[in-house]
């Protein structure tokens, strides 16, 4: 995830945080946290892109290897903060960086990659036709072409 701020000097900075499992048990984690600055000549570039993703992934995969004596065979990426208009560009950039990190660690290293974009800033509201003033029951799933994206696998 990224968090954005503009410093007193007018330079846009982002705090980047990436968390990874330390092993196949879901209770220990490694993290990489750093700041990235967006130079003035890149103001038109998406503020959601992570500049050093390749180096971050190399570091996290190496830490996993040190802990488990083998690299992860599958990597699941949960990504937040990507708008529909930025999705394809950021997805391609980040996927390329992750693949480069893997091949730089070992030319034959090709883990399974799953890339999931989590979007919490949507304006979709769903109501029960018969009782519009009541909330839907917990666990309600909606799978309708009127709500989900027709361009990506999407589930709301």
C-alpha cells in the first residue's frame, strides 16, 4: 500500500509498505517500508506505482528463503488503491518487476503469481426490493453483470 503526502518543499512523497509471509504459517511476517519521491518531471505518472518493487520483492523472497530454506512456490499479491483507469498500466509494471525479481534471484525461479486488486472505494449500494430500508443479511453475495466489471474478474 502507499500513503501520500506533499512536503513543505512541494515534493510529493509516498510511504510504501509491503508485507510478506515469513513461511507457510500465517502468523509471521516480513516487511519493507520506505519513502519514495516523485520528481517534478513524473508528476503525470500514477501516484500508485511503486518505484522499487523489484528490489522489495527480491528482499522479501530472500528473507523467506532464509527462514524456510526454499523460495515460495506461489506468491499472492493483494494490491490496494488502483483505480480502473490505472489498473492495466500498474498491473503490467508491477507484474514485470516481480518477474524480474524472481529471475534475478535464479533464472529458473518461476513461482505461481496471483494478483488481486482490493477496492474499497466504490459507490455501489445494494438494497432489498421488498425492504429497502433494511440492511442486507450478513454474507450476502452479489454477482450481477450490472455491478461487476465486464473487463476484469471482479466480485463485490
